[in-house]
């Protein structure tokens, strides 16, 4: 069990060549000091740096004021907001050899890591109670695997059932062998001290220092997504077939909306739910709230609660061919076979003139049906413009952004604006969990 603040190892980027700037004095293991602009290159399985080769490089800051910059860090990998930016970090800089390239790892105290995560995942101007809630969720998510034997997490990183007519795959968090977490959306957004933090973020992290969500004496695997779409999803419908009682499906409001049957595993109920705009905390167009929650690149997406994507026959067939690697021919239908508690599709049948396949789980569906990622797998399908029984247009009407498990960031933001305390926000999304401080 964790009883003191740990050091976290964060994988930032991988490349054959790493350009970085040392702001202040940094010391490597042989005692040499370096500062200013530097470059490291992969060469024959080693690191070429300063005219010498190394198996590993570890730059330790001379003092707390020393920072380092990484140039051209890719953020939002494979998402529609993917781009490069220069980023600045506190802590130590470690460079290792991994998969015939170099990987940069930032070694940093857990609470300093969280300062960046809260400002990277959300806007540093969010309400204090939301920031506190997110600090606890991010800390819990971070510490959950650290309390486990690595053997318990092995083999869970990417599990699939792949036959000629069936492709079921999900993506887990245990994909990193040489560091604890990565810096992108696969784990938690971590962009060093690049994002302008605020006194509110510092206060939120300090006020909740060492505080985590717990269930039956274990730290919770606390998940979060941008927008649940009105009902949150269960863990097993997105990842491994495991039950986590604190990640049960909940309605994102104090009172369930009227005139809806909320068994969204039933197709008829899911159709009605997704096509309408039921009352929910995350059903908001309040720009004040959204700008507090979302960084600039997230604000490029305007429809979180309900959205619509339209494909021509040619566009959909080409996207599926490119993203899946299979040629379906003309697409005849997209048929939901299994939905989760939030209405998210867990298994989807793709019917084409050349091939028919069943795919899942939710993230794989989102990957196959978009050039980046479809906002969520909670969608319904309309077909139009038929020619010889082949649809010419597919209209996907959907709900929410992300997997929908655990904390709904936009819903939590609205709760914070309405005056809910962070404890109340957390126990709304994580039913049956309790708050506990595991170190001071």
C-alpha cells in the first residue's frame, strides 16, 4: 500500500532523435554538467550524446528551479486535434532505448505530476470544487496500478478475439513496460508546466494531497471521460470483463428525466434516448462552463452531448477499408447487436457486399468509423438515398464524448458551478466509494 508520495515515471515521446533544452544545470551519472540546447540520437541500439554512446541517460536537476524543454512533442495522438508543441517540465529527464528509438521519461513527484494533469486535462480556470474532484480522480487512477503486482496487470493491455467474421478488441492501461504512464490521452494528458496553471489548481491539489477514492480497502481504478451523454457506462463494456461496483452506470442528474425507459441496453430505448436531449448535468451549452473545462483545442469540438456525423457511401466504405484493413465492398448496414448501460454500442455488425463482420468493443468501433475517433459508440444509424438497395448516405446521430465510464468531466463542471462540493461530485459518479487520505 502507498503510504508516502511516490515518484512517477512518465513517458513523454519516442523518436530516433530527441532535441531538448536544459534550463539550468543538469548532472548525469558520470558527474558531467550540462545546460542549454542538446540533442540525443539513436545509433545501433544505443544513445549517441555529446560524442559518446550510452544505454541510458539520466539528467538530474541541480536544484528545484531547473527545468527542461522538449521540442516538437506530439499531443492528441491519432485524435482530430493532433498537433506538435514545445513543452517544459520539472523533475529529472531520462532517455532510454526502446523499440529501436529513444524514449524520453520524466521522473517527477506525484503531486507535481498532478498539477500538470489537472491543467492539461481541463482549464486551470475551472471551479475549485471541480478541480478538487479531478485531483482525487486523477490521483486514484494513477495509484491504482501501483498497489498491484505487475503480474495482475500483465496481458490486459490489448486483448482481442479475432476471427474471419468477428473482431473484439479493447485497450487497457498496462501497455507501458519502462514507465508508469504516458503523457497523452491513452493515460492522462500530461504536458509538463507548459499549460498555465493557476492558484486554484495549486490549491485543489494541495487541499486534497494524498486523497484517493477507495473501495473495500483498495484504491479505485477511477476513470473519466469528457461527456457521458446523460448516463455513464460500466467498466466491463469498455475494457476487461470485470465488475467494479464503484463504476456502475448512473444517470447524470439528481432526478431521472421523465418519459424515458432507462434500460438503454434495449435498442428501442436507446434510439429514443440518443435522438432526444434529456435533462442531465452534462447537457449544457454554457460557454462559461465549457471554457472552464476545455482547453483551446478541445473547444474546436462544439457538440458534446448530442452530435451528428454524415457519410456518403463512398466515404464510409473507404474509411472502413483504411481503418480496419478489410474491404467490405459497398456498405449495406451498420447494426447494433449489443449495447451497454449508457446506450454505447459494445458489438456492431457491419454488413457489406463483400464481407460481414461483428466488431467491438467501444473504442474499436470508434476507430473503425472515423479518420480519428468517433466521439462515442453511443449512436443510432439512419440510411438514405438508396440506389439498387444500396444506401447512398449514412447518418450517425450520437451521444457523449468518450467511453463514458466514471467521472463525466462536463457534468462534474456543471455540478461545480451549481455549488456542489467535490465530495458530493465524486460520490455522485463513484457510488459506494469513500474518500481517504493515504499520505500527508
